[in-house]
């Protein structure tokens, strides 16, 4: 989607907005003066028995004298980025629903806060105006063509915001694609096309190559599919001015039946989105490329399906991973950590400065933090601070969890080097991280992101769609901190 941007430093008034049909007013306090159409706003506030300062909790939409609509929201200085994004999403929803072609963003308040408010508003408007694939016969695509900003003129054209929107949109597009349209074969073709379009180095480790390498953890999951089309895909963005080497790793299970430990229908529905971690990684790679960040960025994608069949792996199997460790299979629905194990080994052998993985990995993380935020675990305490700072900047909330080695005793096996998981499921999000850490070589600094908030009914933070692309913004903010 290409949206034209106009910037006007002058404060908007009723005269300059007389022909505007869709307006977002971003206010900084109840003391803002000369707000256009304030009389109309006051009339509606009285009718619904509300007050002006309630706009910092609940945005309000009014009809304009010319037949257009305007939404008003107050972004109080005490609000964090997630709260700002949430209010802006609610404010823009009725405007986006009308398939607006032109949207005016009118910013009021002190100059010191205008840039942050304008950036947040522009992001929320454009990310929600992105067109996502739909099979509906009567689908009406968003039609946004132009955004005009009034009251603040930046020295840039918000290219970094556009890049984040592009990354988030790619993530959502891939994640919501039906599983019959995103098999591992089709997914790999799409990735190859993206690599060609963006100048990324592209390499695939298919089933034959992985068998020769001894990547038994990945093969155990992939061998259950009739079509042996799984692969680990390696993409690289490597500009000449790269200052750091960072690897991002994504779980790409295109559909997860649970294998022999078959999921009930309630929990199998939606399992085409179990590849969201790989989509997040691709979104970050695309945005980082468009931002021209000075990093070498390796992207490793574990593309497979977890099916049931004569060749599917089963409980009590003992398999040998790429790094030589033997794994006792306890539950075939814990397939994500299996495909990630060998992928993390491959990624760590390139000796990056930091590795970050993204995966819709455990139900216990949803139990721990709900679907409103995601959990993060790291093997370096200093990385925890950078992750928390990235949360604050991006508006995508994370919760840090411990990486204590006493959890390892729960994964002790009588017949193998390690158990895949436990059947009890208690603290499985921490067990999964402890398991994955065993397959990282060269003592590489590592951050694990368990995407419990990848899908939330009614949207989350800045994004209105249930599948919200969480992780792209957080990952970009984290990478920028790792560069410095």
C-alpha cells in the first residue's frame, strides 16, 4: 500500500478543514484552545452525559456540519506507548470503517510532545488502513490514498514508520493466509520471491540436506507430512556499513495437528497461525531492510507442518539433534521446540552477536500473561533491560521470565540426554526455554520471545485486527538498541 503524505506546520482550523470528510484530532490536554468544531463536540458530550477530559480514556466521534466525521482523543503525558496506541486505535476505527480515502490528522499541544504524538497517530492510521487478504465475496478493501498532518511538520517523511507498517502488514498477511494456501512449498516460494525483491541472500536446507547433516529434531516433526517439503530457510541482509551481526529465528509450523497427541478441534482451529514466529521474523527483516539499519541480519525460518501419519514421530521415541544431543519425546504437540532446536544450532554456528527467536510456543505463556502481552526469556541479564526498553518504545508489551538452571531437573531423562518437555505442563514456557538453550552453541547471547499475544480478539495496542503482528515493532526497537 502506497499512501501519500502531506505535512502542514500550521494549526488546523474550521476554515482549512471545511472540505475534510475524515479527521482525527489528537489533543494533549483538556486545556487545548481553539479546537475546530468544538461547539459540535460539546453538544455531543452533553448529550451522552460525558465530559471533555473523558477523551483521555474514551475517544469520541462526531458528525461534522459538512457531513464528514471527526474523532477526538486526548493523549495525556502520563500515558505509555501502549495506552496511546490503544486510544488512537479506538479513535480511528470508525473512520477506517468508512473506507476513507483521505484522512486529516490534526495535532495540538506543546511542541515538545507533538513529534511523538504525530508519529504514533500516523502509525496507527496507516497500519490499520493496510489491506489484508480476504476470501469474502463482498469484501470492501480499505481505500486510504492520502494522509495530511496539520500542526506539526517533521524534517523527515516518516519512512521508518512506513517500514514498520510494511513489516507488520507482511506478518499479518502471511499469518492469516489459510493453510491450503500456505503449505511449506508455497511458503518457501513466497520467501524466495521476497528475497529476490529485497536483495537478500537466500539458502534452503531441505529434508535431504537436513538428514545428511543429522538435524534429527527438525526431521522428527517434518517426517509426518506426506509431502516432504519442510526446510530451514536462511536469509541474510548484509549492508556494507553493518556494525553488528544479529540473528532472528522464527518458528514456521504451517499447520499443527498436534501429531499423535492430536489436538481437540477447539484447539486445532487456528493452528495455521502457528507459523506466526516466522512471519514476525520476515516482517522484521523487511522493515530493517527498508530502514537501511546498519546491521548484518541473519533470518532463520523453520518451515514445516506437524501432521499425523505412519511416519510421524511419537511418544517415547529417542532422536538425535544436530548438536548430537539425544531427546526423549514426551509429547508430539511440543513440536515447536523441536524444529527450533536444530535451527538455533545452525544460527549459533554463524557466531552472531545476539540471537532473538520468535515463536507461538506454549499455552502456559498465555496462562501466565494472557493474550494481552508476550513473554520473554534471556540467557543474559543485560539483555533484559534492552528488551524492557524496547517494550516501552514500541507499545508492544512484554513480561520477563527467569532462566534459572534448577528447572533443568524437570527435563532429566532416564534414556536420553534430555526430555523434550513434561506432561504436567507447569511452567512449560520456562521448560521450553531451558530446553532450547541446550542447542545454542558458542555461548551466544540469546533472547527467546514466546508470542502469547499474536492473536487477540478485537485487536491489541495499535492494531485492530485479531492477528496483530505483535513482535515486529518490539523486535525492531530491540535491534536498534542492540546496535548502539
